[in-house]
C-alpha cells in the first residue's frame, strides 16, 4: 500500500530506545497520516456538513480530535502538551486542521521514543479508572480510528473520494492490491 500524503515521513519517525516499542511510534505516525489523508478530502465548504441533526459536523470532529488527543497525551499519559487553547489552528480549514494535527504529533513521537518498559507500564488515572500508559495509548489510537471512520462515511455521503487507509477503497486501488473479500482470499496462509 502507498500513502498519498505523508504528514510524517518514515525518516522523521524516531527510533525507540527499546525496539519492542518501535511499533508504537510507527503506528502513531501512520495513524496521524491516515487522519490527515481523510481530512484533506474535505473542502472549506464541507466543514459544517453533518448527515443528521444529532451528528457532529466535520469541523466539530476535527476540533474534537485535536483537543481529545491533547488531553489523552497530556492528562492521561503525562506528556508535556501546549495549552488546550493552542491546539486549534487559527484558520479553520481542513488543511489548517491537518497541519496542526501533524505539528502536535511530532513532539509526542520525540518524547515517547526514549521511554522504557517501566514508563509504559506505569499506572495512570484515566477518567474514573486507572490503566497502564500503554493501554491508554492504544485506547487513543482506537479513538482516533473511530473518528477517522466517521469522516470517511461523511466523505462518501458528500460524494467525495474515500482515501485508502488500510487497503484499497472503491476510489483508490493499485496494482497488487489484494483485498480480502472472498472465502478464497481469507483462506490463504
């Protein structure tokens, strides 16, 4: 699979001090890039779109992503984060939100790169429970994937192309793409 947008290039991903944690850095950078590719599918005119009165707008989801990610990393995981008032870009366009997401992600990667097993396994308050930092990190990744998926549905409802995030889509494919859509494909070993 090829990414059409690299907000964080592979060469920018720091090396983990303990190789077993490299997948955390790689995954966070990759997931950030996937969110950016979805956000850049919207235009400024789409920011107020929502498919239902009880649904969030495109802009509200982007804003929530930036603010909740800041809270997860700052309050729950314990990283130094800028004030919440600085998480939202000055210009409220998809491009500005995407740029801000990447700007906030880069120092997080640098900070967690040198963390060891004891740090990742330390218990931290998470809302009304206590969890290991690594559990909170993966919860963040899942939360991000949830909102990214919401916005891919919005793109489809707006008649826009849905970018590839984990494999080919109805709009994006490539030579050698091998989606698992049949029993035969799923039976391969």
